[in-house]
């Protein structure tokens, strides 16, 4: 419940006052799946919510019920072992979002025309993505901490040089104020010897690094035996998911050039991703699996598409 208080405003300050028409328009723009009641009953709720919003602004107090949020933990990976394996999704109050949208409109009107050109927030037709793009153009080099890798050669079962490389990486992270997440750090050993031996555990800051048989590097699945069946299965699954949308466009009787453009942008890019890396060592079974997807796309588009082998020749 709101309690009226004497606001500590200066003499020339003005209190923002919302009108019923703006509140009604905002309620009608609510997502119907999440706020159907607000959308359908906008005419009945506009007067009440306008009074609540204006009292909140005049008293400089936000109702407690507006601040309550629901946090849903979404697993980051299939197997969850600790709390850090969850990604928290916050669901705020829909009424509070409408309130924020109304206040944001007022804030935008108060922005000066001489605003800095590199200020992207709260500006029409601008977003923080523009700031990121501008930053990437200015920087000549950027090191992404999530993509750091250490590759070492173990010769005659001597791991000293490899472990020194790992220790240098740990020291570099400390020097540059980067926190190395050992839980997300993986170790994979590629060993083609007939008599394979168990390798000793690798520890970083007192924590053991998990040894895996496969890992994902820039969207490509690498395995310890350097086969590409797992990568082919991943490509096939992603490409088949886009097949549904291609079929829907075909049922809408779109011309073949548009279907072909959609195929190249959604499925063709997946099939040819890092193809120069895995094409030279993939099996006949993998080739037939990928070719089967392309033949299905040919039937939908009613055009001839290049084979996998032809794609590599043009790269």
C-alpha cells in the first residue's frame, strides 16, 4: 500500500503526471500471451492504474508488489551438478514494465538535442548493439577470455612443457584480472598409440580439470579420435530444425529464388560451417547423411543444389 508523503522536491521541480489515454494505450500493447487480462481489460483498468502510477510518482515510492519478481532457473547443460549450471531468468511484474515504459517516454523527451553521438541508450533507432559494433571497429585486437585454448605436445610421456604452458596461462589471467573458471575448463587428450596410458590429472588453483572425450570449439565438435561423426550429427540436427520453416514458406507459394535465399542463409550456412576443417576426414556415412539433407531441400525448392564436394571446391 502507498502512503502519501511530503515529497522533497525543489521549488522549480515538476512532478510527472500520467494521463489515462497513455496508460490505456500502453496496456493494449502488452503481449497477449503474458498479460491477456491487462490487454483485454485496458479500458476498465486504465483509470485505476493511472491513479496508482501518479501517486507513486508524487510520493516517490514504488509499491512493494511491483518490485516482486519471479526467478526461474534454466539449466545451461543437460546434466546439472551445481548452482552455477543454471541460468537465472527473471520475470518482472507486467504492470511495472508498463509503468517503466511510460516513464521512459518522458525521459526520452527530456534528452537534449546536442547529446553525444556515441550515446546509444534511450535514443530512437539506437541500441547497445550499435555501441558494441562501434567498439569492435575501433579495437584492433580483442582477447575473449571464453575462447582461450592451450595446445601442447606430450613427447615421451613428458608433460612438463605442457604443464608449464598451462601455468603461464593461469599467471597471465591473474596479471590481467581475469577469473579462470575451472568448472568450465576441459582437457582432451588425442592419443593414437596402441598402448594408451592414463594421463595424470591437471589441476588449476587446487581444482582438478575435467577430462572429456569430446569438446565444442567455435561451433565444431572435436573428439579425441578426431572423427567427425558427432559433428555431423550436430549439423544434421540443426539443419533439420530449419527444414520446418522452409516447408512453411513453400506452402505459402513463395518463388524459388526466395526459398533458395532462405536455404542458403539458414541451412546452407550450417552445412558449410568450418567445412574446410572436417571435410577432408569425414566418412562416407557422414557424407550421405549431409547429402540427404540437401536432397530434401532440393525437393522443397524444386531446384538443383551443389553437392558437399562441390561446396569445398568453391571455398
